[in-house]
C-alpha cells in the first residue's frame, strides 16, 4: 500500500450505478477506444476492476452490411459481461438495426457515439457532428431505444467548439428520448485531444439530468479520479488512455476509494504475466500475423517508463513472429527483475500516465 490517503470521511466509495434496470458494481468504466478496447484488452480491464467495459466503436453501416471485421469488434463472451457495444452513424434506421445486431451478439448495453472528433467520421454526420444536429441526435436515440430491450447510453463531448457548448441541452434531449446514462468527455470537438479536460463543466450536465452521468478525460491515477469526481459531481468515471499498458489502474483506483490508500501497482512478475497473457489473447483472437502486429503497441505501453524500455520497443517493432516477441518480452522482464528486484523502482503508486 502506498501512503497516499484520500480525504478521510469524504466520499469513501465509488458506489454502484444503476443503468436502466441493470446494476453496475461501481462507477469505474473502461472507455471505448478504436483499435484498443478489443475483447483481449477488455477481459483484462474487467479482471482488474473495471466494472463495465465499452467496445471499440462499430460503424452502423459496416455492421449492417455484415462486414466481418465489425463482427469481431462486437464479439463478447461471458468473461467480460457486461459489455456495452458502441455504435456510430447518422442514420436512425441503420443505428437501430446495428443495435439489434449488437444485442443479438450479447451486448448488455448499447452506447451511441456522439463524441468522435475525427474528420472522416464527422463529415458523414456521425460522432461529434451529432452534437450540431440536436434533432437528428434525438431521432437516433429514440429509434435505438425503441429497437432494443437493453439500456441505451450516450457518449458526448462538451460541445462542438467553445462557442457551441451544448452538452447540457444534448443530455436533456438524450434523457427525454430514453437514454439511461450519459458519459461526457470534458472537451469540445474542436479541441480534439488537446488542452486539458474540463471536469467542472461536466457538473452542469450532472445537475441537469437524473440518469447517471460519467465523467471522462485525462484520468490517469487515483488522484485524478478523486479530483474528477469531486469537480464534476459525476456518478462515475470512464478511463481510456490511462489504462493503456496498465489494466490494473482500475484496481488501484477502486482500492483508493474503498480504503483511502492507493494500492501499489503489481510487482514485475505479475506485470509480466499480464503482458504475456495479453499477447497470447491477441494471438488467439486475431491469429499470429495480425495478433503480433497489434501486440506491438500494447507491449510498448506496458514497457513505458521501465529501464531498457526504449530498446525493448525497438526490438519488438522489428520482430515478426510471436515466438520472437515472447522471448523479447520474457527477457525484458527477467532483466528488470534481475536489476531491480521484483518491485519496479520508480513505479508511481498512484499510477501516473505511462
Ligand atoms: C486511440 C483512441 C481511440 C478512441 N476511440 C474511441 C471510440 O471508438 N469511441 C469513443 O466514444 N471514444 C473514443 N476515444 C475517446 C475515448 O473514449 C475518451 O473519450 C478520450 O480518450 C478521453 O479519455 P481519456 O483521457 O481517459 O483517454 C478514443 C480515444 C483514443 C485515444
């Protein structure tokens, strides 16, 4: 246990959250990240304390065309239950149909993407562009809610830009149309990922709607989690980049909220076991060629900040087979343990961003 204490007598727990009729163990969520929050990563995040995980966004056009790749995005198995599948698009009928498909694949929730800032998405009227068309946003939510018998949630930003901060209005529309939870990334679309997330502005959304509100953006350690909840007044938090190469961050935060003390990060043998299992799962899930390709970036995140990490990343990026990568991974962690003992010397207890 590190000696980092939260404020005694203040908010001791991250309480359970009710989304529609579903009770979620705590307000600790893994954010959707395209190219990252696939089944292998979500399983690890769940094991390490994420109470709920969200899939990568899946295009409603692709999934209703029966594109094989989209089906892999929404694959789920009991181990990670409850999964929210996030759908994106701008056509209410296609969005409803894709929600039905996701439901039939085992999704426990449908999340509607209204925050993606990418040009190729917004130019089709999807993602954050929906925040500029409140009427269409409402139609999409209404038709998705009518299409499925599971809760529908919405992920938004603060607005399109500094002059159009309509998160509160969109949240009210979402609630009126039947959304069961709203996640707010504390940036506008025009900010993309720049600047810092404005947790305080999320409070306005929380004060407006009675469905649960999650705060999202720039939560990288226990202290951030605490401050974000305090500033936003949100019911829970959603964490994305802070969990890259550190699926155990959820456990550290859960421990901090329960006991007032941040748990230490796992020792090096456990970190090796997690990274190695992640590699194996990627290879199982995608096959050896794509699996190795995707594993490179995850292993790079696991190695961030570790001694010899830069060399490790260089060699992993040049390696082509899973056997080579396994050996490199094992050697890297063996070297770390040999040089420093099982505990990472400079690993921050509250989990600073890698
Ligand atoms: C690589 C990457 C992919 C992302 N993909 C999605 C996505 O598919 N759907 C979505 O709603 N947000 C997506 N996001 C945004 C995150 O869910 C989150 O809102 C944002 O990163 C801020 O939270 P963080 O600071 O905890 O990462 C993505 C972010 C990143 C970095």
